[in-house]
C-alpha cells in the first residue's frame, strides 16, 4: 500500500509514519504542504497506474495550499480522483468538515491521534 | 503492537515541545503586528497566526498537555473570528491574546516540572471577547428537558429490521430503541461506520440557529446516511420538542456534534451485535482512558515482539526521502563536535611534518596534505557556523517588550528592527539579552517622551526605537537609537555630583562624551522617581559590565532633545579569540587582542628612565597620559632561569622542577623563535632587560603589562579553567597553540583586580605633581633639553629632545613626490615628509642644500617626518620661554640662543597639527580618487 | 600474575611515590598516557602540577605527592600520567606497576595511626608481601580543591 502523508509539521509526519509502519504499511512518502503533495501525487500518477498513491493522509491547515484545497484538487482530477483520502487535523469547523465530507473522504482523524484511532480509522476507510 | 505505537509517541514528545516552542515564537510577532495593523491586517498574517496557534493546539494534544490544549483552543477561537473578518483586533483583544500567549509560554517552560498552571483567567478573558454579554461561561449546564417517552412501533417484520439500543446513560435516550433497515445498517457496519442516535431539538438546534429541518437533513446526508428518523411523525405534534434519528458516519462524536451544531449530550452510539463493535467504542474512548491516572490497556495485548514490522519500520523511515531542510541538534553535541574538530586540527598539524617529509619522494603526499587542510578548515568553519544564530531570535522578542512597556506608561512607540539576519554565536546572543532589555527599557522610559510632550516639541506623536545590527570586520555592531529626549549632560553631571561620584575639579576637565559616560558609573540613575521599569539605580553600569564580559564595548551618542544612540560592538563569537602570544621568562601567555591598545618597546636603559613611581605603583608616561604598569614576571612570580647562554644554565636546570624544566624546553624554542624574529624583522637588538609594554584597555582606564617577547597573533579557542585553578584571578582560560602547547589566557580585568590597581589615586597624584611642576616651571623656568633645527634659511625651531624619536639625514634626491606630498623610503616603508611652512606662516622650504635632515617627532605615527635644512644644536636650558600674542598655535614661545630667535614648539599641539594634516591628506587623497572611480 | 576478568575481584594498578607503594582501582582510571610537556600554572595551589595537552583536551595535573604530604611541590617527575575516569584530571607517576586482582575481602581500612594528611585521600590498604599498600580514593582526590586548605607557596 503506497501512502502519502501530508503535513507541514515534521513531528506529525513522523508520528503518523511510525503508526502506519506499525500497522504494516511501510511504503510511505511524505509531503510538507499541499502543493508538494499535489506535485508528488501527479508525478507518481504520470509514471502509471501502479505507481499511484493508494492513500493520502493529509493535514488541513498548511501554509499555501491547504488540505481542503488538496482534497478538492484530487477529487476533481480525472486521474487520481478516486484515491482514498484521510484528513488528520485539529480543524473542527463545521463548514470545513461538511465540505470535506461532500467532496468525499474516507476518514476524518482528529488530532491528537494515537495508534488505536488510526488503526480504527484505516479500518473504517477500508484500508486495513 | 499498539503499545509500541504509544512508546513511539512518548519518545517524540520532546520533538513536539520543540515545535510548540517554535510556533509560540512565531505567534508573538504575528499578534503584535496584527494589533498594529488592526482592520488592515492582511490575510497572510492572520493565517500565519492562526496556523501557529492551530499547530500548538495540535501538538499539545499529542503530548496530552491538556492545559495548553485548552488555552490554545480558546485563542484559536478568537483568531478564527478574526480570520472570518467578524472580529478586529483592538488593543484590549490583543491584551487578552498576549496574556494568553504568555501563559502558554509559561506552561511550556514549566512542562515536566509538575507544576500546574492556572489558566482560567486567561481563558475566560479570551471567551469574553467572543461572548461580550455573557461573562464567564464556565461549563454550560445543558438545560435539558426530557422528551416525552417515545414508543417505537413494533409492527415491522423483524427480518428486515434490526433493533438498536442507544448506549450510555443519557436520560434523553433512556428507554428508547430504534428499528433500522437491516440492509442499510449492514452496509454501514461493513464500512465500519459509527452508528449514532441523535436527538435534534426544534427550538435550540434549529430555530435558534435559523436552520430549517431540511438543512439539518442535508447536513446529515453530507456526512453520512440516515438510517432512521422520526421527523415526519413528530411534525405537528405540539408536545414534541425534537426528533430522533439514527445515522451512520465516519465522524467521531465530537465532530458530529460540531458539524450538526447539536450538543454532545443529545447524541450517542448505539448498541449492536457486531464483533468489531467493541473496538469502535474503545477507539473513541481510548484517549479518555489515557487521560486518567492509571491508563492500562483494557484488553491484554499479546506481547509478541513483532520483529518483522519493527524492522520494516526502521527501514522505511531510513529510506524515506526527508524533506526537512533543518534539523534540531543538541548544543552539547555541537560543543563536542567543535572540540573534536579542534583535535582534528591539532592532529593535522602534527601530521604535517611527516607529509612534508614524504612530499619529496612521493608527489601524492602534498596533494593529501592540501586535501586534509581544506577538509579540516571546512569542517571547523561549518561547526562554527552551526553555533551561529540570527539576532532576530533575540531581537524579535523586544517587539513585545516595547509594546507592553509603552502601553503601560501610555507612550507611543514604533519599534524598527534592521539586520535581524545577522548571525552571532549563540552564547553571545544569550549574554546580550539582559543588557539589550535594559537599554530598550531605558529608551522607552527615559528616552521617548509622552505623546503630549512630543507634539509640544513638534515631533511625531509616536516615538521610534530602532535596533540596527550589522557585521563589521569580525565584529557585530548593534545600534539602539531613539528619537526621544536625549540625555542632558548637565543633568547627568549634577546628578553625579550630587551623588558624590565626581568632584568639581574633575567636572571642569570633562569633555561632553566623558560627562555622558558618567551614567556608566555604578549607582547612577537619573530618574526622578523610581518607576517599575527602570531607574532602580542599577542600570548602565551593569549593561557596561555585561558588554565588557563579552569582550565588547559600549558607546553613547546623544543630542539633547533629538535622541540617543547607544552603540554596542561585540565579537562574533566567544569561543575563538584572536590573541597575542607573549612570553615572560620561559612561559608563554595569550592576551586577547581586543584588550590591547598598543604595544610599546622599551630598550635597555630606557626602561628605568621611562618608568616612574607614583602612588606606590610603577607608572609609564605616554603622550601626556600616565598609567600604571604591571610586570608579568612579578605578577605571576616567575623566576628567571635562563640568564644567558653557556653551561651555567644546564647546571641550574637540574635543580629545577619537572614542570619548569619541561616548560623551559618550550621556552627555549620560544626564545630561539623570538631571536630569529628579531634578526629578521627587528632592527633593534634583543636584550633581556629590554621589555615590551602591552598597553591594555580596561574600560576607560589603561594599564601596561611588561613582557619579555612577542609572538604571533593566533586565533585561540579558549577553554575554561578546571575547578582546581578556577579561582586564579589572572587567567581567563586555557588554550592550545598550533604546535600543541597548552598555555593560559590572561584575564585583563582579573590582573587589574589582582594587582589592586588604583587608577584614580595615580591620576590624582599625577595631577598634583603636574600642578606642582607647572608652578615650579612658572617660577623658575624649567630645564629643557632642546634640539634646534633650521627650516629654510634662517628660521629656527626647537622641540624638546624627549619628544623626538629620531633624526635622519637625507639626500634631496631621495625624496619622491606625489602631487604636493613628499615621501622618502625608510626601511621599505614610505614616510611622509612635511616642511614647517605647511604648518606655520613661515617661508617656503627650498631644497637648496645637498644634505637635508628629517626630524621624527614622537607621539604620532612613525611614518611622518619634518624636513629640516640643518640640525643646529641640542641645548639644555632653563631659560624662560616667552609667549606672546604673535605666537601661532603650535608654538610654545620664543627664546634667544646665540643671537638666533628660536620658536619652541608645543609637542602636543604640534603632534595634533600633524595628525590633522595627515587626516587632510587622506581626505584629499580620497576626494582626488573619487572623480576617477 | 595476570588480571582476571572476574567482576567480583578487585583490580588495581600500582605505582611508587616517594618510596611508598600505592594502588588505585582500575575502574577509577580513564587511561594512562606518557607525560609530555607540562605547562605550569602560576599562582596555582601547590597541589596543581600543571596543564597538559592530551589529544586536544587540556588535562589538569594534580601533584599527588603534595596532596599526600609525601613530597614537596615540583619533586614529582613522573613519566606517565594516570587520568581519572570521566574527567580531564590526572596525576603523574614514575613507575607504573602491574595490574593486580584480589578478592574484595582482602581490602582493609587504613590504620588510624597513619598521617591524617594521607588519610584524607586514602581510606583503605591492602597487605602485600612487600608491605602495606595504600589505595587511593579517587573521589576524595578529585574533590581536593574543597578540602585542601594549605596555601600555595606562591601565594605567600
């Protein structure tokens, strides 16, 4: 399972990575913000279907392109539009949650998360 | 396995704290800027602040730091409103945000110390911003009205439906069961969705929020599926206050509550017979469980060490391309690395002779050496670079300090920072914090006037404090300037006088700058009343001491009514100190170059002549200034073992202590070295009783240190003294020379203290002596040794012999002309020559004779001479020198000698004139060059 | 006599100081290095022999002979430096002996009639065929700056 973790905080990326690796998901790429992620998603997609990310775990609040914008970009893309997407954020503003839900996400993880939560959410998202 | 996950999180908490600190650091300037810009704040800034607080909240949650999490949440709420443009930051709001910020900072500082922070006050202040009407909404008890018991109809076929029981103890759902479509339920369960029962109140949840029933249904449908709803049934039934629904969603309960804007008490998970169901519940409640004192996992975790996955973890972490450009490194580690780099340099130096030896036979060796040199130097530089920190890290904090103080005392101040990217060693930066704070406080408290006063003086209402930092030649210059009231030297003077810090006599002789410098005296303060900001009487002297302990210096410029400028000059780093290596007897020492004002060479025979004894100290007279001199030999109790050459030395050596003997070996090298140097560069011969006097600066005072020989200036890495010798005042530390020798670094301040130098008593004694001399001279006429020389044909001048360093005879052909400037070559240097007509209204000097002379006065740069057509005589006379109004400035007076009128020059004024002349030629040179460039 | 690597045994290294045989626990020692150029520290206490460069680290050398009151300052002309563990502090000795290993029970406390100056830095002895050997207490030696009150000759 090829996973992209998007967060501007190195510590969060590392935490998520540790958890995912513990859950047996070790093919992990990191992106530091929405734009970085968007480039990486498309770069991989260009290499062919088998290179595409199979899950995106993204933060919401990031400098530049936010997680919501990234989600919107992903969902409106014909190539990668169906990639499972998990939000991992502290944002609890209802408009944003509603919007992400409308765009379609597989899980909404509230930071702080722990291994249990992530495991559960990945199960919910059908990843595990 | 999940346990491992938790451990990893714990291990990372320091990383989180570090990031929280970073975010805090970036939050403060953003808040301050937002306050300043008010409604005009740009989105970037707001977003930046919002992101910072948001990250803090996130990080706090991760390390389970509830206090911080809660407070940052309150701050976030306020900033959210700002971001939505429904709130503009006023000073009051900024106050609440900033005090909240302070508390957060305190919390972070106290983290792990087990002290709880009370943050209710700050939190309420923040909440009050959002709810100005309702004060202190602590925990809002929900005004629950129990819904009338709702009975489910049980007429539906059991196969197609499943009964769901709400979990939990909420009275809202007590006794309720819901029948839901089994197919849809199974679908939701297959997706591991949460199934919630929700009670929606018509009044508070919908009407009060201007929300229609459709809207809530819409919302629910965007986040999940509605499995059951009794909305239709409840419609129109007046006794019903709300409706129930069962929904499936991936959202956690708190989020659901947030999205639907329905209280958490009105929703609950529902029971069902599903294997994974327990997991789901546990997942949600796991954090709650963690927060409790004994957070043991509920179910026993299989303790199988999962080798494979652990390995996979480390591998993937290692292989993943890191996107980070910066890395946090422990300072101790850097220090260790730096020490090791020092060792590397040393090893390289030791290796060098071997490689040089080999280079003759093997051409590879020199290449290896070069490579090693380059790499070593590069490593050393890189490590030094690692210790560097931009000054903004410190200066940025003052924005807040300025704002707070200004607000407290109702002054308006703009704070401008320039050159924040200048980098200095972190230890220097740390030590700058206190003095800078003090200086800035002074600026606001004493410098900037109240807005009213400022307007009265037709200045802008808002004062400006500006800190400018720049690099200049290996040093950092920091200028703190304000456009405030300036310092009144008269006021300083009267204060200092009042406090008995100066005497009336002293005051008369003081220059403007010296008067201002009085504020550096211990116990000086001018504030009429003691404010809580400054004026406690401990101030500038502490600032000065602090700056000097950094081997820096401080200067003040001020114009009354216009402002003050404080200039700090500090070294880039404390670790590497350019030092002069000197020796006395067989021992070498390092003297920090910054303390050295100049170096004098006293030849055999002249040592005694030039040293005097005043007030019990040996003193030296230099250009009219007198200062105490310490002999390093006496200071350190160094006995001389090596008297000359010959066999006596060896015999003596046998009796000597091991340490001394070994040191002698070093000393021998040193002396050999020194001799070579003397032969090569120095025209003077070396005698054991000749001496070098290193003139050292100690604040405003000077003192001399006699040493035997000088070596190079080396960049030494100063290491602290071990505890066994730390109490020795004379040493600042130890260091290794390039050749591997250990030497001590002299502590200038310590030496002065150790020798109990009494600068003041020497000064007063000297003053008295001078007065007496003057009186005597006036009464009798003083004996003077004069040298009389002729300029032009028959104009005669005299200078006292002691003011002349040497006389040279020249051939007019040796003179080189550049424009109107005349030069001669002297020992490979160009020496500038002036003739008397360039200073005095006398006849022009004409080169008529075959031989001319150059007189080199002391007290000025050795590269200047005066042309004389002849040296007439040296005389000793006590003849009174007549001074009349016709005497031009540098002429002390006239006297008659063998029928010639001789104008006696005033050495000090003449020297001044020459210096001026030098300046002018420099200036002229510069201005001539300009048109070309 | 080969040292055994038995942890229950006490291992010590011996050296001579003014005709006395002295031992020190090898666990207190970081390393033993040849004595090279020693820099005297002027006005330092009597028991400070000087400074030495050990691979770029500056060692402070104590004069153990002075500390134990067995020698006058400057008498000790050691060929090797014993460096204490975890420190940059060492002392010079003339002849390094072998490493010996004995049972801990063989260590005895120092007889009370021994010079109090010596007792300040040693509290145990080992009876050896050639005579009594004092065992240095490294901790006490390292903290000598706090116990040593005899003024330096230089200060007088």
